[in-house]
C-alpha cells in the first residue's frame, strides 16, 4: 500500500518504561507475512484509565474493557488486528473470555485485569484459538515499541508513535504512546485504537479525570470520514515505577495533551487516500459544544472535502456546512477565511478577495479554514483530511 504523502519523515525512538514489556506475533488471523498480535505485560499495581466508543454496536472487546476498567488496575493488554470481533454475538463474547482465561493462566494474573482489543473486519467470528496458541511463544521486550505499533495496523500506511517526558513533584516521568487508525474515523468518546503507557504513579480516579478531559480536544476533535468505529478504545496505563509523590499533575497533563494531539494528527494524516491535512476553527459560537459541532459539520462534509482534494476554494460549501450544523449562526455576520485570507465577511463575499490570493495555499498539504458565526465568544478547532478517489479504492476492496 502506498504510504501517505503526509507521513512523518522519521519516527521517534521510544525508550523503555519501567513496568512495561511488549511483544508481537504473526498469528495469521487475516494477514499473511506480517504481525497481527500485540501483548503488553504490565507491572503489579499498574493503574488504568480509558475512554471507549459510544457505538451501540460496540465490539465484544469494548464491552469487556468497560468491565475491566471498573477495577482500575491492569496487568495485561492483548490486541489483534485483522478482525474486529464486532457484531459476532455470543460467539464474540466467548472468544474474549477464552483469550482472557488463557492469558490469565499464562501470565498468572486476574482476568478482570486483562484488557483486550480487536480491529479489522466487522461481522466475522474471531479465530481466537490462533491468538491463544500464539501467546506462549511471544518474546517480551522493554523496547519493542515500533513492532507494537506495526502489529495493530490495518489499512494504516505507517506506524504511529509518540513520546514525551514530564515532571511530577520533581520526579521525571516518561509517557509513550502508540495508535492505529486510517478509516472509519469519527470519534465518539474515544477513537480507533490508542494505548498510552507511563511510569508515573497516579491514582486511578485522577488518571481517568486527566485522560477524559484531554481526550476531548485531541482524539475527539478529529474525523476522516464521519464514521464512528465499533472498536474505538483509548487506554492509559500508569505503572507507578517512577515512584513520584502524588500532587501536582499539571506538567503531566500538559505533556499528555501534546502526545495525544500528536497521535491524533498522525491518524488524520494517514486518513484513507488523504493528501491534505485540514485544520478548521469555528469561532463566534454561543458555546464550545456549538463551536465544535459547527467545525465538525464542515470537517465531515464530503462536498467540502472533495473540493479541497481538487484544490478548489469553493467556500460556498463551507457556508452550506455551517448552515446544516444545527447550531446558532448569524448569516449576516458570518465570516470565512482560508489560509489567512478573508474570502467572506459580514454575510457576503469579501469585495477584496480574489481566488488567486489562495491558489498556492489550496495546492499545498496543509489547509487552514477559519469561520466566525457571529453569535458569541466560544471557539473550537478540529482536524480532518481531504476526500480523494483513493478512499473509494481502499474501501471498495477492503475485504478482497
């Protein structure tokens, strides 16, 4: 598969995190000649936080994760790609239970502290025996981050990794993250699959509060195609091995935000068929929620996205998307700029605007759209990509 033109020029090297060991395997669930299974072993006492899809057709793994999050503790993560184990009924639930039972015995930990995820085709039964038979032979390492990121890929064209450090009460802690996602991207509480690990010592309640809040302006502010996955999962594991004092987590929160934002943008840049990253800011709204809904209405519009794919500054489509958002907007105060150039102001075309002013911007890889709806003072920024014919090519042949 052709690598996205928006792919990073290089990938970060993620250092070991005390209390985390990773391993991958080729279990043969769907793909030949590539890894499709990830295992992460976590130290005793690891706390966990998570946000999961709100989809009413959530996968069996998501349902199991919801139950496991109640304990607030984690010892193991098992992730497969190639099959989402979604819409598989009682068979899917039993598959997860068999995986957790085998892993519990192998790693000597409680089933309720084992988290599973599956990603891939919907509606096909998961051949869980391929997973359980592969588990005993998986070699674990503290540095297999790149391998871990690659094992969870489906239509992704590159692995997604990020790392940061932070200070908690004078102690340096490390945060590593991996993610996967390329299509079926329109987060609703969480997004695709993303796993973040830190050696920080943070109580479960505080960890959950931080993750839920930072998720909203990162993963929950991206979209590729407007479709919410049945498997969306974001988990944050804190091993506590840094042995920091509990107290001020502000720098940890700042670093976590940067890392989540980085991973979220990597997903958008790898959107199926994407050639352009689009940043959309809606301002002048009556609330942050309204601003985000307006920005997402623009971001999810196939007409807006196809125009941008063609480098066409058809701003009338942006007007349309604002109008259909269902949020208050003053038509006669509406203003739009593209690439910093005013194209519409106070409800009509800017008299000084010429398409030649933004021609080079529209042909570039990074498109900036700003809208002011003239109602209030709240704003929100979301991220998406253009919609090219390759999106159809990829999804038209996804199962063949």
